[in-house]
C-alpha cells in the first residue's frame, strides 16, 4: 500500500500469492517423495539432472493438484505456465526470454501474474554466481526484457543437500549483504498458516523507473 496499491489491490495480491506458493510448496513435497523422484530420475536416464527437469515436474504436479482439488477450490482459479515467453518491446519468437513458471488469475479486471525464476544450487558458491547473478535475480532488474513489471515476484532454489532452512539462511545472509545498494530490505514473514516463514527482499528497480519489487524466496529440498 505504501507503493501505491489500494487496500483491495494489496489484499488480492496477498491472497493470490499465498495460495499459489502454498500449492507450489505442496507440489515440491510430492516431487520429493521416493516414488515420484525415482520416476523423474528414470526419465532423464544417465544424463545429469538439470534445473528444467525439476521445473517441468513441478508444473505437471501443480496441474495434478488442481485436478484433484474440489470443484469449488480456489486452486482451480489459477493458471500455471512453464517456460513462458516474456513480453518485451525488443524481443520476439525464439529470441524471447522465458520465465520458468508463471502463476496467473483472470478473475479480476486486472490480471495478476506471479513470475517465478528458479535455480538449481549444487554448492554454496552457486548462490552468488547463479541465484543472485544476471540469470537469477538479475532477470527482474535488467533493462533488457525484465521478467515482470508487477509489484510481486518469486524465486526458488532447488537444493539436494543440508536442509531447506539452511539454504534459506544462506540466501538471507547474501541478500542482506546487498542492502542498501540493490536490496532495500530483507527478512522473514509468514505467508500462509501452517507453513514455514517466507524469505523476502525488497529489490530496487530504479533503472527500470519502477517501484521496488517484493521478491519472495523459497528453497525446495529434493533427494540427494
């Protein structure tokens, strides 16, 4: 609301983001189960696991959860897209940049779209080089086809060691190191009842002539 949203607009964003990210938490928990993870590994065969393998599975599981939900469930109001082209004035077709996952709803006059960028982190050094680099957080701040002009977006870290909480603590530390240059503020808050707190960062977008972006962060732990 401090950035110009009305109370109703802010409430809609909160409900939309909370419901969508709670469903993604559920999808990641399903993928982390032994039979579903084994099924993914069987699909990829002898090659190395890649970020897109996990993203695509989360996309499919999210759709499965929607189909299993009661007919009056708010989960059915979401549309999810995978590898969605980013609209830009200077790119088209195969030259378009692609957002990993996009959650959207058209139930309001103005559509809400939550862009999610993900990175597979194999080692701690990947936090700076990949997650916070030009192809990670930089997707939301670069002047060439920024992934969103909305007030809210999300990032996911796919990890396979330690714990999700340990990785989020590392992310918190690295984000805090960017205050006040790129990051205005960072911290934790409960997004929905029964889930662990979400890490957030307020990202400056001065070069884009946009209000700061509320970026929500999540680490998803999968089997080693």
